[in-house]
C-alpha cells in the first residue's frame, strides 16, 4: 500500500462494495472530551471487534507513548520503520471537533488531524515539514479535488506549533465548514460554493472518523510532489531524532460536539448507507443496529423519522485520499 494512502484511510467503502448495504454500520457520534492519561480505551486495529463503547480509538499502525508514567499526553512516534496512525471508533455526521496538540518540526515529516469518511470525503488540518509558524487546511470530496477548486490554504502567523499547544478546530455543519485556531476562525467554506455546473455539491457530507497521524512524506519511493510538499527528504541524523530515537507529535485532547442534521430518537446507535435513486446516490440513515463485527450481515432496524438522504456521486478519480499537490 502507498505510504501516504496508508495514513489517510476510511473504512469499508459502500460505493465500491457488492451492494450499498454491504458495509457494517458506523457507530454513532457521542459528545466527548477525550484525553490520553492512559491508553485503556485505545485498541490495536487487528483486535478491535467493533465495540465503540469499549474503545475510543484504534491504532492502525505505529507506536504511541505517554509523556509520563503517571498520566499525561499521547506521543505519536515516527522512525525509520514508519509513522503512527489512529482512528476514532465513532463517526460524526456534522459537528465540531477540536484537537489540542503540538506538531513535529522536521523536513519530510507530516503531522495531521483530519476527518475521513468511508467514501473518502475528507477535511484536513496538516503541518508538513519544518514550517512551525503555519498550518494547512484542505478538503476533498470522495477522494479527489473537485475540478477548478483550489482547496489547500496556508494559515500563517502561528506561534511555534512544535513548542506550543494550540487548539485546532474543524466546525463541520450542513451548509458551512470552518477551520479555527485557538478559537479564531481562519477559513470558512460554504456548501453553496462547492456546487458544480451540473448542480452537484462537492461538499463533504458523509459520516466521518477523526484521524490523527504523523507520517513520512520525505522517504524513498514517495511521489516527488509529496516529498516537496512535505519539506524534503527526512534527515535521519537530525539531533532530535538521535536524542529521542524517533520523531514525534503530541496530542493532549480531542473534544467532540455532535450536530446530526436530523433529530435522533431513542434507540439510535449507528449510521448506515442505503439505496436512494441509485447505488451512486445513497442515503444516510440513523438506525438501531449492532456495530460488532460478529453482527455484520444481520441487518439493521431503521428508526422511523430519523432517516435522511445525502447526494453522493461516484468520483471519477478513485483512490486519492490525501492532499498532495494544490
């Protein structure tokens, strides 16, 4: 698997599956303030059974550490064997997410806090290379950049993102998307501005997971554009790397405020994709269904009054799930 794609993965893609209902239900959003004083609620992805009530995160690859033995912040590490990538076990279908974190500061090393859906809708905060006074915002629709749109923005004027904790926020609502730093809005995207000439909205609109990662852009085999964007090739002789034995980024907390676009009724546990006008335009439903792997294929009960449709059209470019070139 391409290294860049590895660090920005969604789950089972219903648009690429045997049927629109082939994928297991997505555990529904819950308001939370998630901290990392211990890792009791983080599970290895190979051992995760779909129980989002037991675990808040899965670690897909890499290694995490704690800043001290009595509880502290989470350190995501990157060494010559690869980086670290975590995903939330619950999904969100609109809401506000804030990450309090410190980034890396090394050429070729990328720190990322993103939202990613199973059909590859994506909303990003990213910090490539050694540019510690700026952050980059981006969005994708079904895994590719909509034609004629310059999605990537550079937000400048930050105090050192490596030395200081900052609050980075993605406020994703039905008609607007805003990115903020320490409570100050730095970018706003209106859904109406993403509609193409055919009337199709290219606004992220499907249930998404929170993803945290530190990954190597500056390594052999990576596309030249990715290496350049990431700040060049990684210097494995950097004094910071020699001292710690790894590069790293630190996450203190993730705050989640859910804003589902329709009112929930008692018994709702998950989001599912369902048929609408065709397999390429599924609806999103709120359902009462088990998300355990053992229950896959056993069906779901729709909670009446809690289903709604979202227009989704199959992307013509498949598999691009990371911001590489603007």
